[in-house]
C-alpha cells in the first residue's frame, strides 16, 4: 500500500469549519497543532482514548459519494487528512506513516448525525463503512500535502 496526502484541514473548535493548511506539526498522543482535538475542543474530545489524534478519509470515498448524487468536500467531511490510493479501512490496528509521522489506526470513523447536521442529507448513508479512520500519533513531526502514506511492518 502506498498513497499520498492530498489535503490537510484543521479547525480550532467544535463545529468550526476546517481550514486548509499545506503543512502542520503533529504531536504524538495529542494531534495536529491548531486542531480542535489537540486542544481538547472537539465535539467528541476524549484524551484518554487516544482515538482522535488525527482522522483520515480517502478521496475515492468522497468521489463515490459524489457519484451517488451527494457532494461533500474534504473539509466538509471534518476529517483532517485527505489521502489517495489508501484503503483506510485496512489500517485499523495497523501502524503506518503519513510522511515523517508514525500513526496507528484505531477505528473506523463512521459518519454520524452530527456530521450530517453540519452538512447535508445523504452523507450519513453514503459514507457508511467508508467515512474514514481515527488514528493515534505514535511519532510526531511535520505533515505536509504531498507526503507519502505507507503501511509499516508490525
């Protein structure tokens, strides 16, 4: 598996729109500097779980959603990192790299009524089992658009 980071977005607080950034510092066990979950300001913040350091979504999932008639941008998806060429579902329980940072896939980020309420009808149903991945950051560093995504050996 080898893919690329196509876009990065962060939001300072729960419900705020994600803003695109070209690069961001990732802090192990915390998240992306300036993002709501790193600052414990997210709607579902729970530092004890280590689940929401960073979230990913596949560009292909958003394209499939659009093909079913529901347009949703990466930033509207509320997932931090848009990747291409990556089966994010296969990363649950696996270690992987996003550029220089090392992560572990924690669980699927299934869509919820909160996301659909912030966006539009059809998002919840259209993203079931392809709504992204919640991951923990094991080794921090700088994450940038264009970085390679690669699975690490166990």
